[in-house]
């Protein structure tokens, strides 16, 4: 699958049944040695004027359970 095919997909946490973002608004953490995706980094944004404030959710690639036509289903453990 190409990165362009992932763009625009909605990211959903199956345990909490909540929407975390859209992949176009998400960064990928890539291993520089082998080019493999290690994690999705999803911003939790709050807008105050022109500045973004918020934390990030880092989801290891092995927590992705299914990539469908419209969404990416994640299974994030409570500890993370």
C-alpha cells in the first residue's frame, strides 16, 4: 500500500470507539535504516488564535488492526 492510499482515512480506536483524526493530519514515524513505518503520531489539537496547543498520541504500527477503504482501526492498550 502506498502512503497516498492511506491519506484521508479516518483513524478510529476500537476500544474507546472514538475518532482520533484523519491521516492527512497525522505524522508517520519512519525508521531511517529500513524505511518501515514504526508509528502514527496523532496530534490532539486545540486552537487558540493562530497557535496550536495540545499533546500527541503515538500509536505503534503493530496496534493497527485493520486498514479499510475509509478508516484505519486501532487497538490501543490503556497503558499507552
